[in-house]
């Protein structure tokens, strides 16, 4: 495990706790130190503080995800706004925790991320899914319209839409969709899923206020109301 945090108290606390749990803990205070360690040591998961000097945690998370698709990335942040959570997930992180955090909860999230990333198949799935007048290109995380128009998706938008197109006609709860994009349970006060659905509708629907593709099933969740062809 690599802890990237410029607060010595937080780093010391995490080192002590996770070392006691059997983890080998490395530490860095900024992006440069992080990369030095990553190039020299095997790392399975990075606990990355957002408020770092120089490049912040969001920018570093994007670089880490581009560097290694299977690396576990958990953002540690003092921000609790829904938009900040969405930006964090879309930066490439697997999950996030908000300060002050409970060490046991963080340990549980680390285990979930590690288990999910280790079980992630190396083989590519279908290259694309066609539905309505759209094709979702998996490798490029991109929507292509029948008229040739293209819409680039953020990580959160892509993960959410991919979950829907893989199960057309099936109602997916907010909890299930939250698990798909962040490995965490949905909190009724968290509007992350609703915000991402709204963004997708703006890109997919002829009239986002009267959606015909991504349909809300009140009290249950969302479904993709279209035939899907795997390409």
C-alpha cells in the first residue's frame, strides 16, 4: 500500500493501523515521491489525498489510472459535496473516503477495491453495444451516433451507461449502480447517480426532460428501454 498525503499525522496513523493489519505501507508527500516509489516498488493500492501540494490528487489519479488499469486507487478528501465525489470517481479512482474517516471502514474499502481489481478480467469484452441510434464503444469510452456524431464520456458516465446496456430492460437500483462505479453502497442523501443519469440523458435523449432511453422506475431505479446488440 502506498499512502500519498502531506499531513504527517494522517500518514503516521494510516501506517500504524495498516501495518498492524498485515499490510506493507509506503509513504509519499507529493506526486514526485509517489512516482519514485511506484517505479521502485510493487504497489497494489494507493491512498491518495486530494489536497496535495503541486499536482493535486485528482490529477494524479488520472495519471495513475492511465499508468495501470488494475491499480487500486482510493481518494482521501475533506470535501463532501456530491460534485466533488463525482469528479473524484471520474478521475479514475475506484473509491473515496471523506475526512475524518474511520480506519476500520477504510480497511473494508481497501479490501473491496483489491478484491474487485484482482478479479477484473484481463480479456476485453465486446467491443461495442448498439442501442437506438447510438453505439457505445467500450475501448474508447465513447458514444457514436448513427449520424457520425461523437460524445466523449467521463469515467462515471461510461461505467453507468455500460451497466445499463449490459442489462437492457432490467431495472437497476441506485445501490447497484453505485456499486458499479465506486464499489460502495448508495446513500439516500447522495445524488451522484441522479446527476450522472441527468448528464447521460443530455447526451442521449432527443428530449432529456422526456427520456425514452434511460427510464426512471419510481422507487426502484433506472432501466435502458431499448434493444441492445453486442458488436
